[in-house]
C-alpha cells in the first residue's frame, strides 16, 4: 500500500529517563506495510542504525502521490539485510492526513491531493515543520 514511498522520520519524545532527544530528521523509504499487525518496515537511507533509539516515540511522515500522511510509533527492531538498514516501527492509532488532521481508516479512499505550491525552494522538511 505504501511500499516505495519516501519517509521523514522524527523523534517525537524520549521514553527512557537517561535518553537523549534527537532533533534530526532521518530519511527512509517504506519497504513493507503490515496492516494486520500494525507494523511498517522502513529502510534507513543515510544514517547508521545506532542513531535510531529503541526507547523513543517517532513520528513517521509518508509522502504519497496524492497525500501526505503521518503515524506515530515505537521502533521495535533495527537490523541489516543485504547491506541495507531496516527499522520495524509499531504503529499507534493508525494514519492521519497532515493537512486535514483527521484519522484515516486502513481502507479509506484517497481523496486529498498533495502539491508543493509555487515555491520550489520549500522542501518536505520545511513544509512539515509549518504543518504541525
């Protein structure tokens, strides 16, 4: 359903008392989405697996052709396979449309069209920081 789409992954809050909050946005790609178990598998593109905390809650922004969605969750696993780095994120409370702020059901029809606007210099990260 979301396989192949680009993802911006951001730490939302740290769970452990001695953890360090990471403000960086990590670039990923959806490898697989499992709606039955509410897991999304992400390929981490540029960073090392150790920069992703297992003791934090993350917000995952998924950019599709028609909309910009987000979900929140906790990384349950970090692993390598065939020289690629993967994360297994447990999704909490489903997906939301960034611009409508409403929860989307797993089988909802795609209704919202996403466009970048007139400013070619505005990147996904800048749009997301103003959309919160």
